[in-house]
């Protein structure tokens, strides 16, 4: 099944901070859908706690076409809605059609870098419709009121939504590659004697936060993480502590690889969610060692391959992934709206 929007609500994709000063009057009131022969009552409104269960069920249904994947998608969204600093009541818009959920738009406000990421889903017959475009415009208003300078949405490759986004005022800004590793034999990598590979334990939360921020600060779309956020994410259902590995020398952490699990057509696929080398240690060929360690840990869980997303302009990362046996499956496109 093709998901129109890429799953931008993944736990490591974005930060969110407590949203304040939101102008309630910006969200549209009830209206009748255009081009619909039957009278349809549509409303875009804020999330309230009664929406939680129906919203999770809706997201699971539109994002997957089998019960196992649906359940996993619902669970992940539930965890995202409960993450520290995130308030769905002010950051999630519900599209309601005749009193049932027909779509949603979650606005992840990343105040430190003045951007917002929009995660949108609508029922199939509303894809790329005027109604979906209205929902996105409402999300943009919310993002603007939160002080965002830009808003981003990620689109999968097989979706009719590109021209709708362009009509709203978005333009394509980045291409990401979706890559898969499914070799029979896990990579063998010799660890030089001055380094060791160590597995994350809950006492390492600060260490993990520090290396993630050190490795990714300055990367496109990365918003530095707090220790509280990292602690929460390490305990989400898609993470196993043993799949977070550090490369260390006598001075401390040199690099890390954070593997996650995701649903894939009724099976579980590994995901290289984050991998980074401390800038002071780059260019020494260390990334292969830590990626191999991460793959080996995920591989012990007997998964249906291991996938990742990478910016097509990130040459060292793409070289690294290809050298270990990843190949391109398809592309994802990030769209930007500038306020
Ligand atoms: C991606 C990353 C982990 C790679 O680690 P690194 O220490 O920079 O790279 P390595 O020395 O291990 O080399 C990996 C490959 O990239 C090449 N490379 C390294 N730096 C390069 C550069 N500046 N330009 C072009 N190629 C480069 C190396 O030659 C090697 O390719 P080869 O095996 O064909 O010779 C590291 O750059 C990083 O942490 N980047 C920021 C976080 C990030 O982008 N993570 C990936 C997210 S998907």
C-alpha cells in the first residue's frame, strides 16, 4: 500500500514544544463540501480528548491495509500525541465529516529552528481535494501563529498531492531516498582496538542526547533534542534499547546508530532512524563500523529487511549506505512553505 504522505510523525523526525497564544478563530467553521452531490457537513476543528481513540483508529486504517500494520500505526501515533511538550488540543486539527473523523493535520512546531512540520492524513476520497487543501491551509495558519518561518510536508512518490501543495504555495525543496538493506549475510566489520561498540542503557540518555545533537546540528531540518524527549523516545514501542549502539574511544562517544522497528505489510522492518559521527571524528571511515553494529543488532530480531531515509544531497551518508549494501527503493519529497 502506498501512503500518500510519508510518515512524518515518526518519533525521531521532529520536536515539539508547548504551543501557546493560539488564535482559535483561525480554524474554519462548518461548511458544505464543494463538488459533492450529497449534502456533506464538514468541519475543521481542534482535537479534544474524545477524539483520541477514533483518531488513532482512523490513522491506523488510512496508513495501512492490514490489521497488524494498522494497530502498529495507531500505537505509534498514540505515543506521538503523548510525547513530552506536545499538546494535541492546540496542535492537532480534526477534519470531521458528518460527525466522524475524515482527516487530521498535526502541526509539530519546532520553535528553536522556527519551522513547523505538518503531518496530514485524509480519507482516500478526499486526497488532493479542495477539502484537504483547506485542512492544510488551516495547519499553516496554526504554524504561522506559533512563529514558524517555514512549514514542511513530506510526500511519498506515488501521490496525486504534489500539484495541490503547489497550489497552496509549497514548493519542492529536498529529495530523500528510501533505501533498503536485505542481504542474507550481515556485514562483518573489524573494530580497531582503540574503539569499542557499546549498547545503550537507560543511564546513557544524556550521552545519547549529546551525540545526537553534536552529530546533527546544522543538518537540514534537524531541531536539537532535549534529554526528556530522548528519554521518552527510547521508551517508545518502536525502540529496543539493544538496537541503540555507541562507538566509543577513551574520550567518550564518537558515533552512534539508533535502530527502530516499523510495520511493513504484516511484518516488522528494521529502520536506521539516526546515525551520526561526532564532527571531530568524521572522514576516518568510522561510520561503517557503527552502521554494521546497528544492522547486526536489528538483524538479530529476524526482521523483514532494514530501511532508511536519506537526503539525496548527503554524499557521505549515501556512500556509506551503498558500501554496506543498501539500494534505493523509491524517493520522498519534502515541500516547503515560506511565511
Ligand atoms: C553520514 C556520516 C555518519 C558519515 O560518517 P563520516 O565519518 O563522515 O564518513 P566516513 O569517513 O565513514 O566515510 C563514509 C564514506 O563517505 C565518504 N566521505 C566522507 N566524507 C565525505 C565528504 N565530505 N564528501 C564526500 N564523500 C565523503 C568517504 O570517502 C566514504 O566513502 P568510501 O567508502 O566510498 O570511501 C557523518 O558524515 C555524519 O554524522 N553526518 C551528519 C549526520 C548524518 O547526516 N547522518 C546520516 C543521516 S541519514
